[in-house]
C-alpha cells in the first residue's frame, strides 16, 4: 500500500490520500498535526510527502508517525523547500526550513542521531536531490549540469555554493530501518 500525505488536489495515482482539507482529492480527512494517524503499524510500503512537512507543527512527531505506519524497508519520499530558496520564505504558512543535513537526526550512523537521539524511528537516507519538480528548458543545459553536480555532491553544494547559487527544493529518499520485533 502507498500513502500520499497532505495530497491536496494532486493525489498520486494508486496512493491513498490523506489531507486536512475536505475540498481535496483526499480519501481520508485528518489533521496531520494530531497523532496517531488513522493507520495500523507497518501498513505502507511507500509514503510520499510533497511540500507538506514545512507546514506542520512538530516534525519529530510527524516523522515518528511516518516511521510507525511504514513497513520495515519501506520507502519514504519527502519534498521540502530548500532553506536558501526564496520560495521557502514566500509562503507565510511555512514553519520549518530544510538543508541537506535536516534528516541526519534519523540516521543511526550519523553523529546527530547519536548525540541527539530523541526521535522514535530511524531512516537511512538513500538519496538527496535538488529541484526535481522544477522543469528546465533545453537551453538551460549549463544550469542542468550544475544541478546534476549538486545532486552528486549535495553537502558540498550546501556548504560552499548554496549561498551563491540558491536552488529551490530538496527531495529526500529515505528507507525505514526497523529492528526485529520493533513495533514502533
């Protein structure tokens, strides 16, 4: 099963949509700031969160809930505005901003997780991509090459080039890590 969290009016085909707004394509109307979500543990093989997380109150609890309802080894795709992007600040409903390091707190191999282990659930980051939703024209080949390089070396871009050439959006590809007998 696949879940589109905060699907709005662009619910992905084949996904169950959940959103707070009853005027959307959502199959389930639910306040995403209220926990638990109306699903059993280890229900979903894939969870898609497209430009929603930055609007929610408590990322820690949202990610804990995503962990709870995803299957072991499940795929979690999260799209968020990059913190240097003008789009991150245009929408006044944004409560959070994200860098390439924002999900390191969920990775058991990263120092952030070991120092600040206050999250329920762990995820492996399998990829970080910039600007996947921003179509490029054929004449923007140099810009496309730049994005390809940034996607190959996202942390280098974040630390050394992001302030000069700000990109707009980050996509995190995560894999749920659950130990044997882990029901949460």
